[in-house]
């Protein structure tokens, strides 16, 4: 089995918080437990300062050619509606990059990213393929929308990301 790990949760604005630490720890645990399965890490090239440190995190655990990087035009932050067309293109580029790796399964370390930065997450925009799994860290905004989702544009972003699953 070939597992693709989209590790943007350890690259985005969340990288210094619990999401980033958990994403990295779980990815490393999956790599350690892979047995005869193949694991590829996919990184977003729009976070260049994170690529080498993340590669180093997997030294001794995973061959360097198992860490792949994709690129897209930027900026992509969802908070700026002018980025919407580029963001849609970036979602397709990311999915095409992952599809070309012929995964049996894809794990997205954090789907609800990209509001303030160039993280991009989507599922099955191109076509239905391998199963996609994602970690959702906090769905409290659905319980208290008046507190967390009062900004209409952010609410749309949040709901769009959740609805993909």
C-alpha cells in the first residue's frame, strides 16, 4: 500500500501550535509503523522555510526521495477574495500532483488551513480516487457559530473545507 501524507499542517501558520506538533508526531509515527507499506510525504513549496527542517525530521526514518514538494502560484490566503481563482487552481495542482504519485490512501494532516497563508487542502476535486482521510482538530465553530463564524468570508471558508469530507 502507498500512503501519501499531506503535511501542510506542519508547514502552515499552525506549525508552531498543537496542530503542527501533532501533525508531525503522527506522520513520524505512521512512518515508523509502515512495515512493508510505502509512505510519501507531500509538502507545499510555498513554505520554503519549512521544507529542509521537515526533511531533517525524517532523517533515518524515510529516504529523502520519499519527501516530495509541489508548487503553485501565490498568494493563496483565503481571507483575500482576490486569491480565489488562484486558490482553486492550486487545489487542482495539488490534487494532480498527489494523483500522479498513485496513492492507495491520502492523509491530510490539517484540512482547515489556508485562511491566512498559502496552505491548500481539498479532496476529490479532480476525480474520485484513493480514499482521503483528514484530521479535524476543532469543530467547535459549528457549535458556536455566532462566536467563531461571524465573519461571513471565514465562515464560507470553514464550511467549504468541512463539507469536502
